[in-house]
């Protein structure tokens, strides 16, 4: 028989061995207690055998929630790249964004794109590699959501109406994902305080470049 020390195992394998050993000790203690009970001996107070596993599962869920919340926060902050860069225009934009966000997050209805909040721009499609035009008509579409400045551009087909319909669908999906990130970060049914939004979207100061 080949003997393996704990130091030769990975951290995950060590944790699994410790958990199995703990379960065995719980089982053994339970067997001794049952034997003592049959002989009329005193019983020891002990926790259920699954207490350790339940605590580990709870900790795993907590860590998973924290990781999802952190990832959602990072995606929310990235949305600020669409915001106007300079004050006071940026401040006015954020005020409107906060009003829109609170109205949508407290709503109990699934989100649907409000046509009055969509700006549509029609333009010529870009050129293919080598300078060849995709088409000769203004079939490219750019749809922008005014409260967030999130936009989608589509020029997949020569059909302008079809391109617009696809772009609107993609835009609605992106806005829904943005709202889902807020719900993951705050909790469902909650809306953020204005100061929290401003803090998240505060312009980042450029980091000094290391000297070479």
C-alpha cells in the first residue's frame, strides 16, 4: 500500500479529506451514543452530522453572491463610457439617468424598450476590405437609448427596415442586461440612491505612467 501524506495533496483534496474525516467522526460518535443509550448510559449533546456540510454550502453560496455582485458592479461602471465626458453636460445626463433608472427598477413589469427614448440614425454602410461598398443605399442603422446613451449599429442587410428591427431588439437586450446588473448589485425591487450612482460613475483620474 502506498502511503500519501496530506502535504502531497492539493488544497481542494485536503479539504475533501478533512470533510470526509469529519463525517466519519460524526458517524462514529453517533454510533457510540446509540450504544450508550441502549445500555442506559448518558447521552452527549452533539450537532447533526450534516451541520458542517450545510455551513460549507452556505459559505459557498455567500461567496458566489459576492462574486456576482462584484462582477455586476464592474459592468455598471463600464456603462459610463457612453456618458458625456465633461461637466455640466455630464451632470445633467446623470440626473436624467437616475430618474429613468429608479422608475424602471421599481416597476413590477418586465422591461420593454420605450420608443420615445430611442433615437434612430440612418447612414451609409461602411466599406468592405479593399474599398468595396456593402451597398449603395443608406441602409446602415444606429439606434441609441437616450437615458443611457447605449447604442447598437446594424448594417447586415440592404434592407433598412430589417436592420432597424434587429438593432432595436439588440438594444432592448442590452438595456435589460444593464438593469439586471443593477438588480444583482442592489437586490431586486431596490433602487439606488443618487449619491451611489454618482460615486460609481465618477470620472476616473488617469493613472500616472511608470517611468522607464
